C-alpha cells in the first residue's frame, strides 16, 4: 500500500509540475502574441496560448481531483 501511495503522490507532483510549466509557456505566448507579434501570427499565438492554458488547467484539475476523491484504503 505504501508504494501505491508513493506512486500516486509522485504522479500528482509530476502533473502539477507540468501544469505549471504549461501555464508559464501559455502566458509567455499570450504576452508575445499581444505585444510583439503582428497580423495572423499574433492570432495564431494567442489561440495557441489559450489552448495551452486550458490544458494546464485541465492537468491541475485532474491532479487535485485525484487527491480529493482518492479511495480511502485505511477503512
């Protein structure tokens, strides 16, 4: 049981790490798309940034949901 809990915790940390990295990339793309890029390139970057931010949010949601709704094996 302890190994399973350790795997679950490691998986949660890994998902939260990836969601943070994706959030930073998404925000960077959004800033570049809104300030530096011009024309169609700006729209492509803004849309890509929004998609990356949504994926980041989904990863956070999955990691948190797995923590809150995990089965209680100690009963």
